[in-house]
DNA sequence: CGATATCCTGCATACGTTTTTCCAATCTGT
DNA sequence: ACAGATTGGAAAAACGTATGCAGGATATCG
C-alpha cells in the first residue's frame, strides 16, 4: 500500500516537473533535438535512467553519474539530493551501459567443471551470496567437455567487459583454464594448494588440505592401524594435497605406505576401488579423496562382507550434507567451501579499483569430524567378524 | 587448407587496403574527427570490434552487423567475406553493446532457491549446457533469505536488458518469484505441476510427478503393504504433485491413507520423520518426497532397530547420484532435471524473436528405479527380524 | 575588497552495437 | 531500351553511462 502510494506520488512529481519544461526535456534527453514525446515512450522494463534521476534532483546527469561512482568532487548537499532522487525513482544503473562505457567491475563469471559436485556447488553458493551483497551480477560457465586445446578459446568466451573471473581450479580442467586467462582480466581462483616453492598469487585461495589429510591419516594410525590406504581424487600433477598429507603422515610414523588406488570424483570410482581393496584382508583403513568415493567404497566393502568400521575404517573428505546420515555415519574432514567461495570473491574485489568489500571473509580451516566409520582395527580387539551386510538377500 | 589460403589472402588484402587510408580509418572509427592513433590503443581484452571486421572485409561496419544478425539483405559474397573476416580476427560481439542497443536476447538469469540441492544443481547444469550451445551467457541469482515482501525487489534486480529469466519454481520461494516477474520480461519456468484447471503457460515445464508418485505408491501396495506413509517435500498450497499422486494411488486401491509427516528438503527432515515413524510397528512402507529425506529416514529406522527393507520399505524421489550407493541401495523415482533444464531453456528461446533453437529438448519422464529398499512386508513372509544395524556399538 | 586557489558542475565525447532511413545499383518485364 | 521494382549497402541516430576538460561558484588569504 505504502509503496503503491509512493509510486503515485512519483508519477505526479515527475509529470509536474516535466510538463512545463518540455524544451528542457528535449535538450536533456539527447543533444540534438528530438521528438518531444520521448518521455511517453519510457515504459519499458528499465524505465528510469540517470537522466530521469538528474531531472528529479535538479542536476545534470553527469553529476548523478559522479554520485553513483563516488567521485570525491560532489558536495554533500548535491549527493544527498541525488541519492534521494535515486531512492525515490528506484533507479538502478544499467549494467550493459556501465560496462560499455568502461565502468568499474560489476560482475563475476565463475568458471568451473561442474555445478552438481558438492564442493563446487557449495563454493558457487558462497560466491553468489557475496556478489549479492555488493550488487554484482554472477555469471557461470562450465568447462565440461572442453578439450585442452580448446581451453583458451573457452576461457576467452567467458570474458566480458567490466566483469571479473573466478576459476574453481580444484581439478585439472580448472587449473588449465586458470592458466589460459589473459593477465589483464581481474581473476581470483580457488585452488587445491599453492605451487611448491612459488609465492602464491594473492588472489588465490585454498584450504590447507595437506594438514587435514595428514591429521586424518594420523588419526587412523593412532587407532592402531598398521597402515592406511588411499583413494585419491583426480589430479594432473601426480599428487594432490590430500595425497601428499596422507603420505607425509605415513612417513612421519615410519610406516610402510598403503596402496594408492585409481581416483575419480564420484562414488563409482570409490566403488571400484572398494572392490579391489575388499579382496585384501590386510586392508583395514582407507582415507578417501572425498565423501562420494568413501560412500561408494563403503558399499563395495559391505557387498564383500567387510564390516565398517569393524573390518575396515573409512574416512572421507568434504563432509557432504548426507555424510552424517550415511550408514554408518561417515567420519570425514569437513571443508567449508561456501566460506572459501566468499573469501575468493573478496580477493577479487580487492583486485578491482572499486572500494568495495564484503564482511566475514576468513579462509576456513578443515576439520576432522569424527563419526562412525573409523575405529580400531579388528586385530586390536578380536578376530574379524565379517558379518554379512543387512540385505534382503541375506 | 582452402580456408587457410583464404585467410592469408584476407590478411594481405587488409594491410594493403588499410595502410594508405589512414584518414579513412579515423573517419570510420568515430563520426567526428579523432586522434588518428586510435588504432594503437586497441590492445584491450576485447580488442576487435565490428569496425575492425568491416575494415578487414572491405565493407562498412553496418554491413557486418547485418551479417551477424542474419539480415536477408546481404549478398552471399559479402556475407562470406565478412564471415571470413570475423573468423580471421576472432571477433566476438560485445554483449554489453548489443544489450544497450536493444539487440536480441543473449543471456539468461536463473533464479533459484539453492545451488546445492541436487534437483537445482542438475537443472542449472542442463541450462548452462544449453546456453553454451547458442552462445548465451548464463547468470545466476539466489532467492535465499529473501522475505516475501522483498521478492518483487529481488526479482527486479535480477532483470537485465537483453536477458531472459528462468525461474526454478519447485518451492514456495521460487513460485512467488515467478509471480513477481513483470510480464514483459521473457521468462520460462520449471514448476512442480501446472495449476489445476488452468491451461499452463507454454514456457512452463514440469515432470509428471503425480503419475510417478502414484506408480511408486502402487508398487509398494502391490508388494503387499497395507498402506503407505508419506514424508513430503515443502510446499505452500497444501499439497505437492508427489503427495497428490500418493494419495490418488491409495484411494484407487481403496486403502486407508497412511500418515503425512512434516516435510522439508534435507535429510534432517527425513531423520526426524523417521524417528516418529520408527516407533509405530504398523508402519511398513514410506514414500519419501526426495532422496535426502529417504536417506535420513533410513538412518532413523536403522537406529531404532527397524531393518530396511525387511521391516520397512522406503522409496525416494529424484535418484541422486549416491542413491545407488546408499546401503541398502535406494529404490527411487528418477527425474532427469538436467534434461528438464534444457527443455526449459528451449522454451525461453522460443519466446524470443531470435530464430535460435537447441537440439534434443524433450520433456523427460519420471521412472521408478527399483533397487533394494523396497520389498514385501514382513507379514507377507514371516515375523519381523528387527536385526540390529551393523554398527560399532552393536 | 580583490585575487587566487579550490571545489563543484556542466559540456562534449566515447564505448560497440542495432536499427531506421535512404540512396544507388541491379534486375525484370515489356 | 526504358520505367519500375527490387535489392545491396551506407549514413546516422540512438541505447545509458563514464570521464577529461573547462568554466563557474565559493572559500581563503593577503
């Protein structure tokens, strides 16, 4: 109701001011003369321009532009008047026009391999939330099915004027994409870990997965397991921080490292690895590259009569929402990708000349969440029970 | 090879033509005179404009525009020459400029409550894939935390010139957002089901969940269950197609309907519902509003000594990727949200005046995927076993 | 009180594209 | 061969915003 009334007033105000200065309208709307009924045509979806605001406030539209862009050379009185007019008219700047005129950063495009994998989806959610706070638009482009040779082209396509880039470089495709970004494009990235030796770019963010994997592996070792096996997530440089952390813990404990299986992102990979591992009775503990893998592996273990955690302990990575409802509930390393997304966008903002920033952007810590899938090895208590799984076929 | 040669010729052509006509360049680049070194400044991220293409092809830049927009009044020879120049220079039209000049639809913004819930993530993936095929940009905006009163404002903010809208209206917030979209904005939507009685908008798409829920319920009934209970997903109008289908199957079978629990989207809700249901021995079959709910419910059942499927059968909805790796593997109703996303975008495209379209866009069918969580009730075979779950605490 | 520095504002132009208008060239039919 | 019809291509005006430049107003100082 209130807003309804407000809008009516706006209309009145506007028509009252505009009517007597028909000439002014024509002059103001486009430098050379123009059919004077221009005002009547303004009923499109984005009807109010800075010119309308300027007219309402009684200044030239350039001054309005200065207010919007927080130019220092505007008197407080003018600024307030313009701001009031902006609020009054519910003006929102036209993104396309700003971009065209070389305005400041006002959008991000996220480049990622997937939207449905948990880590990616959560990161996107965090980024979106952050963009909303500062009025940025968020675009999205997938890297799926892009051949390495075509990556340059794919990245180029994602670049728009007045728009930054956030690359989720958790996987080979993402990392390659990151390398393909021209240096002049404002870019931030979520990476697995900074390259060894090099000082990481300030706009690259990551969670310390090395330490987390090491701690998780140590946790299993401390439980009494002889060694720990690993099913990694995909990588392209021969290792991942998760794998490296696992290896480091094993070395530190002076223990012979377990097997490294073939890795992937999905439960299928975990299932395959589980099938292979289940056949080997000496396998009692597995650190999985992510929770999907862990879930698939657990399934394979059960199918082969290996009880969890009695016969084999499993630890996942990420803490997907359903991990705690798995059966048994999955012990895992929680990673707050949403928070990391926020941080990443904050870094991008710091790159831009715009004085914008968002609140609450601290790099999250990984954290071991102990639930039910990890316990002492059977040898530490009694013989393996190898109880068959609770299936209908039992 | 042929095209290779062609390109070389173009290059020669170009340098020969451009060099001697420095003045022409200046004239061409901006109507009033301009510092003639403008060409030197062109080393930004989007360096090549239609003017560059025109110069390379030997035509005016307006002709290039016509070729791009497939205007009929361009000779084949001219078109080919321009197209060659475009390929040569790797020209890509500037989205902002096209939008500003009132060009055709070239972007979509997806409005949805969540990115991480499976159905949403999959739909987004489908939409993204489809947008890529026709060179559209894809934006994304979340509805999370938007109060109903603020919805209009939130939707308005998501509207950009030359950009359509896709609303994922599976939930109350999405449905409200859909209502808030001004009629002049090209919009398509994914909905739960068309409103009863009304002819659905041609740009609204949905999967026949009613039939699927009915079939799933019937499947349980045919297995010998006395009745089926239901844990719904959230809704605002008192029902959902899934719930209605469930009820219809029960009515058709002349069976007293089971309980309708309080619903939500996540496993937590299913867990709570499961806790309540597990206490009632007469509960032998539950249709869940989605797979997360089913997983949470299964967990609650196990914790209370109710074996699945021996004591209670469970059917989920959606077929999330990890459903088949759950333990027992979840019987569920598969829904191809990715395909639905494609279809939705195809509908949006049909709305636009642009003659664009994408391949492979048929509304997907829901499909019951029989796995391990549904079986005949214990009464149909013998007494309930109530075997304790395979936990460490056992 | 006048001069100078400072601050604010308006003017003109640019951004890359679409679109409308218009003219020239080509083709058709007789 | 000529009038008319048709077609191909060019010119110019938008679209909404940003910004360098210059001029005007105001404040400060001598």
